[in-house]
C-alpha cells in the first residue's frame, strides 16, 4: 500500500522522472528476458556449449538484437501501431462532434501547458478513450464515437483532462511500450512452447535431461516460457491501476470540476457493451476497462492483481470527495 501513497506525493517533475526510469527498466528487463529465452533455444535445441552442431549462441544474439530493435521501433512507432489496431481516424473539423472534441482538447492542452496532441476518433459505439505517444511533443488522444455521443461537454472535458494527465506525467510512453512488449512476449513464448510440443531439439534436448544442472536450467526455462506472458500482462495491469487515480486527481485539477469526470465515469460504467475495437493488449491504456471485467469492481489482493483498472465506485467516490459530495450523490446525476 506504500507505493500509491508515494506516487501521489511526487510532484510532476518527480513523476515524469520516475516514469522515464520505469520505461528504461521495462525495456532492459524485456531485453534480458529475450536473451534468456534465446539462450534456452541455443542450449536445448542447437546443442551450443555441449558438443552440439553449433558453438556460437546464434539464437541468443538474434534475440538480443531483435529485442533492442523492437524496443527502439516501439518507442518511435508504438503509438501508430496502437492507433492502427483500433482503426482510429483523424478527427474531422467539418464534423460538429469532432470539432467540439478538438476545442476541448485545445482547452486542456492550454490548461496543462502541453502541446496540442493529435486527435483521433475510434469508430466504436461503446464509450472509451485513451492517450498514447512517446512524449508530450508526439502524443495522441483517441476517443470512441460512442463517447462523443454519450457525454455532454463538461463530462467530455473531464475525460480529455484525464487523458491529458497521462501525457502530462509521461505515462503514455511507458504504457505504450508495455502494451507492445506484452504482445511480443506472448508471441515468442507461444513459438517456443509449440517447438517443445512438436519435439524440436531431438537428441540434444534428451542429453540435457541426463544432466542434473541442465535439467534445472530446462525447468527454469520452461517455467519462464509459461509465466512470461502472464507476468508481462500483470505488469501492464499494475502500471495502469497505479496511474488511474493520479490521472483522475490531475484531471480535477485541470478542469476545477471533479464532478464532471465523476459523472462521465458513471455513464461509462453503466455502458454494458465491451469496446470491440480496443483489444485486450492495450486495455490498460483506456480510461475504463474495454473488456468490462467484473474483477475491476472488487478490492483486495487478487482483485488488484488481475484487474487493469481500480474499482470505478472508488474512483467516483474520490472525485466526489474533492467536491465535498457524498459517495452516493452521483448515482442519479445526468
């Protein structure tokens, strides 16, 4: 419980520096993970280091090079990939709803002192929104058509301020990189496990099983293959949960109207349909969980471990408390 309190006590500069460090930590950890998985391929499949056909850890080197290139390209192009995955299109100034959104984003960029992000519309009727990008100078805000249709201007301003806060604190780079790495780790793990399933490795793999040290390393490698996708997804969820409260508080600061965001979140919570255009891998980027998991509404260790967002009721309660409104005062607001 100490970490959220510490995070809330950081000022903007400290939070930005923390997110930069976390970004480099995540990238370094993923490079090491790729290297370990590659080493397992070399050791158990190609016989490197044990009279096998190869004496050079080619897969390990390739895995390291690939992970570094992937990390760099994700840093530069990750936002574009995220937007393409949702089929988002640039906001059209000729469209009245889009123009209102552009006006609101401009207002919040001025209030936060940030450059105007590029604005995109996701053709989905379920209300949701997210921000992405590598830094405030290269940032994007995307909202669904359903969000524009459901919220009034004040509520829309609250949601946009929430997303601008993620940009303000440099959450977007860390969260975008984590989203890309989750997909890469899942793919790599799947390829490796399929290889084991179909018996790749032959005599070399069998010889390792006869060696006690090799057996221990093999067990650790298999466990890593199985747990890596789970761990990376849990990491994405943890990063998202810890930033939602801070973004809510920052949005209230920017708009001076915490009730507007509370009303918006209540409307988004009442929308029952999942956001089909937003895939599971980038769910942690969104203002509300696009999958609509019931676990997000529960509290406790296991609920927090497997949820991408903190409980909506708690978020609304905290926002109402900023305006000195009782927790149940928002339920009938429209």
